[in-house]
C-alpha cells in the first residue's frame, strides 16, 4: 500500500512538472520580450500589451522575436500604442495560419524562422497553398525560410506571386544553392534596369534565354552576362557567376516590405 501511495505521488508530481513546462516557457519568452522593449525605451503600457501577446504566442509554440520587432518598428515610426498592439496581435494570428500551412506541407515541427518567414510572405499575398509549394520544394527545412523570403521579394518587385513561387520552387528542385536563390532579387533588378518586364524575367529565370544557358542544370548560374565586346548585356541570358555564387555582388537584401503601420 505504501509503495502504491509513493508511486501515485511520484506520478502526480511528474505530471505537475510537465504541465508547468509550457507556461514556464511562455513566461520566459514574455520576460525576454518585456526586457527588450523596456531597454529600448517603450512606455510601460505598450510593453505590457506586447508582452501579453508574446506570452500567449509562446504558449502556443510560436516565435516571439518577430512580435518584438513589429513593436519596435511601430514605436520608431511614432505609431500610437493601441495601433502597435493591434498589429502585433494580427501578426501573431498570421503566424498561426503560417504554421498550419507549413505543417500541411509536411513539416511537422517547423522552426520559428520558417513560421515567421511564411507569415511575412502571407502578409505579402502568398497563399497557404503557395507556402506549401515552397516548403515542399526545399531540400531541407533551413532552406524553406530563405525560399519564402525570396519569393515574397520577387513579388514585391513586380512579379506575380504565382510566378515567383514557381521560380523559387523550380530553383530548389534543380538543386540551386541557397546563395544562388538569395541572389534572384538582385538578378531581377538587373533585368528590370534593362527594361525587361517581370513576366519575361520570370520566364528567363525559370527556363533561360533561347539558345542560352538557363538556371537549370548542374552548375548553372543566375547572373546576366555582358554582351559581345562588353558593349552591354545580352538581354536575359543567365550564366554561371565568376568565382562562384555571390561573387562580385553584395549579399541579397530584402526590398522594403509593405509596412503594417502605413496610413
């Protein structure tokens, strides 16, 4: 009987510890967000509002760093506190949708980075099905977040989202390195500077110029080549970059995203 009571007490204690773990994690992340925002000088009422959203998000297994970033962005733009908290709440809800989309695509336990990238992409107009297309095309989970960000960036530069997703997923299926995929927005900007329309750019990036080396095939690069005699580029002819992916070009920077705090 004594052994039975001891066993029951041990089980109850273990269950109590397990039940407390998510709450403890939520409080820890809440404290981290609270400390970060307080250190940056945000007022107490705003810190409390954002920290409450972050604690709820952490309790649901969502990343909280993107929520703090949203709050800091709004504060830097002198947005009213109530509006900042509303935007943070909306993004937390978007991350729930994004995580569902990523899980539906087969990633049972997506990282916070992937969830946040999917949420930002969905804020730019990417559908849940399109999120899934990029996630399924990624050769490994870490590749999904850059792919989602690049597809959203191409769309922000004028390419239709459907085509942008096809370009990125095609590059992943063809074994492009992450560095090459991250370079796609820079290549698109170079083609736009030559007067090429986004739909044609998408076709060139996906299939390559007629008679030219496209982005398909082992070792194929993504950069436009200079024309004969250096007199200018041959329109839309992607060729392997000299010196490897990213040579001669700074790392791809995401274009400014539409701000949730815009009037």
